[in-house]
């Protein structure tokens, strides 16, 4: 376990924040995004208190009062519904990956982070096949993310209601973690994810990831 603590909040009469990593951060400096957010917000006059939530990319975090006087940060345990654990490992890594995918495609300014609780339409065979198709349209309603996840089985008609279901993105993240990193791509995105690689289409046109980028390595494994 490793912890990082803000240092610029006490001068404004505000408790410092403690970020807990259950494992060493996989990306150097990963903690700085959230530490910087808290310090900048406090210096601008914002006050935080235990029990309130903070949105980080697509992840919802909750603040808690620690015995050392600082505010700790909880994230949802995706494997256990309604369970919160102290730590930011999963949320920071997922947000980092989502930003890397966007940056790889030159779409960072088009980021559209959905909340974990929003829903997607999912083919009932999507989790049973190695290849998947994903598409995002404009959301239809406040609980809709705009995402669709389907299979490539020609005999499975996605136009039939009994071939589809609706589930929250957080459940998809639990059952198919690889898909989570694409959820911040904007409406107009289509993806083909197969064992041999990943194809991305933006508004119907193929989009190649930048050479040497995170997604280029992911899409064209050597």
C-alpha cells in the first residue's frame, strides 16, 4: 500500500487529502492529476467534506474522514455492488487509459466521459464471443450513455428485442474490462475489437492511432 498527501490545502484552512494506492502506481506520477485537482480547487475557494462525491473522468469517488485528520478518497469496488473501498488505483488507471486512447486518436478535446451508472444496449451474446463491435450515438435520455456492444454472429439478429439487453457501464467494465478504456470516445465512434487487433472508425471513416501511441501498441500487437 502506498499513500500520497496534498500539501497545499492547510494554508487555506482546509484539511489535506490522502490518496491510497493498494499497489504501487503503474504509471509514474499518476497521483498528480487528483492531488492537483484538490489543491487547485481548495485554493480557488471550494470546500470539500466527508460524504460528498467527486467525479474523475467516468469514475465517481467519495470522500471520507480519516483518523489522521485528512480526507481520504474511496472508489467503488466494481466486483461488489454498492461497496466502497479506500483507494484510487482503479479509477485513476481507467481514466489514464481513457485519456491515452483519446490522445492516440487526436480526440482528447472531444472527450465525453460517461458516468459509471449510465446504461448501454448490449447484445446477449457479447460476452461469449472473442470479437466485439462497439458503437456510440447521441444519448437517448438521462440514463443512456449512447453505447452499444454487440457480437459478429450473423445468426444473431440485433434488431430483435430478445437479442438485446440494457446494463450499466460499470457492469460491462466488470465483465469485459478491456472495453472500459474506450468509453470516453465521442458519439460517432465505431470499434471492432478482435483477437487480431482493434479498428476505430469516427463518423464512418477509419482512424489510425498515432504512431508510437498507447492505442497503436494495443491495436497492433506484435
